[in-house]
């Protein structure tokens, strides 16, 4: 009996008594079904777990290399931190404290008088309090000759404390001299009590001034 004849009138529900060819075909189909079910329910989840493990390994390697680089640079970062702290300390020393403001105003006034200038206006304005420092504007009008005005501006820049001259305007006086109008701004750092007060009154949400 050839193979085609073996499939004629096969009772698939009674395979034990079927010819060899249908039995072999049924066995092959069963093997394919078993392998397919094994792949779908066993090997596929294992492959997904393996892929996740490979991705996690890659992430951990990158994290390790990043932390290793940070550890290598740690001495240099510490050195830079010390330099920044020293720089900040130097700047803070250039800002007078609240108790030193009167002396600084006197220094500004003396800088002008020392150059033979005449003050027509010297009026401190309202203190503008920032997060860590306060700004004090001073409206200034002085008269004198060109060289003395220039020397006065240079003297202000050379003060040990930070003072800036802003919005300078120079005009000729009726007597033939020069008059300079400017806003001198000086700064002072806040004491701890003022800083604490600023933090208490600061708007919620981290808003910055």
C-alpha cells in the first residue's frame, strides 16, 4: 500500500489502528505542538528575562564607570571647592557688615573731599534687601574739574569695600566747571538674623528674588 492509500478512510480518532504514515504524521504534528508550546510558555519568558538582565548589566556598567570617574576626580573637585570657598570668603570681606555701613559712607564722602570736590547732593536711598545681601543706592552730585572727577571715580573703585558708580551724567556748570550726577551703590552682607527673617518671609515654592 502506497503512502497516499494509507491516508484514505483513516479514522483519526483511532490512530493506534491506523496505517504507519498517518501515525507518523500525527507524531510529527504532536512534536511541533509540544515544541511550540514549550517555546511560548517556557523559552520565550526566559529569553525576555535574559534581555532584561543584559540591559540591567549595561546600565550597571555605565553607572559604575560614572562613579569611578567621579571617584578619580574627587581630589580635584575638593580642591576646586576649597578655591570657590576662598573666593566667596574674599568677596564677603569686601562687603561691609551692617555696623560698618556708616564708616563706608564716610569713606565715599572723604574720597570726594580729598579731591577738592564739592558735594551738592549726598542722599542714601532705601535699602534693597536681596536673598543674602543688601544694596544701598546713594544719589550723588559733585562739582569740580575734569581731572578731579576722574580721580574721584578711580578712588571709589579702589576702596576696600565694593562700591559702584552707576548712571553717571556729566554737565557743565554756570561757572565753567563740571558737575557729575551718579548713583553710587554699595552692598553689605546680611547678618544671620536678617537671613533667617528673609527665609521666613520668602514666598513658598522656592521663588527667588
